[in-house]
C-alpha cells in the first residue's frame, strides 16, 4: 500500500488524489437553495405582495460554479493539452498519471500538484503558492512559483523562477536552470500571482535528504535552450500564444545564480520605488550585459531606515526618504571593471534618477554581502 503523504507544506494545496472527486472545500458544491419561498404549497394562496421577501444574496452565490475537470489533467498519454490565458484565473490545478504528454498552463494559478507523471514536457505559468512534483520521472519543465518542491522524483530538468528556496526530497538527478520565457500576457500574470520578476532563487537548492558522496541535483548547462527541453506547443488551440524563448525578451532577468563568478569584481546597483523602477532596472541590465558584464542576482525587497544605514552606510541619508515609496530593486553585476562601467551608465542614462551604485571595487564586495545578507534574512531564506 502506498504510504500516506503529509502535505502540510503545501498551503491550500489540492488533495493527494483528486481522481473524479471533489478536491477539498475549493471544489465543494454550493448548498442547494432551500425549497419553498414564493411557491407555496399546493392549494395555498400565495402570500401578499407586501409579505414577499427576496431570498438573501450571498457573495458565494454569485461565483461561477467550478468544475474540477476544468482544472485537472489526468490519465493522459501521448497528448498535447493546455489552458489559454484567462482559463485558470488563479484556481488550483492538478496534473496526474500522464505519460509522454506536452502540457502547457498559460495562466496564473493558486497551487499546482504534479503526481506520477513520466516523460512529460510541462510549462507552468506563475503560481501564487506551491508547485509540488511527486513520483515523477524523466520530465522537462518550465516553472514560475512562490514555492517549489519535489518528492520521490527522478531525472527532472527544470527552468525555474522561485521566490523562496527550492526544496528536493528523496529525489535524484534533478537539474535546474534559470526561467526564460515570454508571451504578452505573462508580465500581468506574474503580478496577479503576487510574484516579483526580480525574486528568483532558482539555483539555491535545499536537499532534505542528501546522500554522502553524491549530489542529487545540479545545474543545467549555461547555454541550455528552453525549446530543446520544452518545445513550443504545436496544437492549433495553443499556437495562438505568441511565445518567445529568446533570453533578451524573457520576463525574468537571466541570472548566473550559484555558478562561479568570472571575476573578483562585482558591483551593486539599487533602484528605489517609483513609476519606472522596473523599466529602469531592465534598462540597466540590458546596458551592462550588452557591454559583457554578467548579471549574478536580483532582488526586490522592502527596506527600513535602519536597514539602509547598515547597507548604504555613509550615503544612507540620501536614500532613506525614498524607502517609504515601496520596495527597492537590487542588481549584482560581475566582471572586471563592473563598478566603473555601472557608474558610467548610471551617469549617462539615469542622470535624473537617484540610484545607489558601489563606490569602488573594495566597497562593492561589502555592499553586495551587506545587501543580500539583509535581503535573505528579510525573506526568511
């Protein structure tokens, strides 16, 4: 008999097996309206007009009825299936018992569980909560989520965007790369799922069940191409999505993550909240990478005055008033001459914008450590 799986880690997740039945209260049927009301018993006079009372209206009565089958792919083989933008709309989804299938969820969702799938290619648009792979093998995936976890899986290859530390358990041969994908609706879907495009810890893996002398996970090749792992959909229904896997167009900035840095020199740049924060950060990334510098990591996080004092030190007073407007976006670049290169671009392109940039090579190392140590503590990493 299969041992029982404790699913407490997946908040609000679907039940372990939702085959053909209701999936928790999420898919529970509404109570039927009480009989009676305006239609009296046979032979009785209807009540006077001034005695008629309309039935009470509740918010849950206004919701569209949810059919679990619309949010489940189960028992499929050699098929291409998917959901177009707007068809999932923040609900939870279940994928189970599929073999040699191409599965695409081009929408945001609450949580997704993937159970007992073999040799599948899977794309999952932004997931507000958790993505949980269980008992899967030989699957290739593109995933964006708040939490990522595998259990009892073998040979998964995942292009990942994950806001928190990804976790593997009792799993082997798991390979990770940085999420890289674009279609026109994707940016808004990230926003609807409450995910920041700058918070991606795709390479900071925690293995719950390490084996001495072995490594249960590794990184995909740096030049790995998404389409070689998860091809674009070919079905008529899904071909309408205007997809690009060009790294330059990716909604998520492509970062080196845990890969070895090419230089001993890094530089920290921090943008403060405003109307063009995201656009400015993307512009600086394009300018710096265009000059050959590497983007190591990014982070979007709220700061308090005392945090700014620790991170920005002597120049903190210039930036503390800006913290009340919202979270900051920090970028770490690497490469010989990164500090001077970043300062030059900031002066030329962002002359009217207040941006923190490391002062020199020696200070930059401290800046990077101070900011990302603070950010990791802030986000509970």
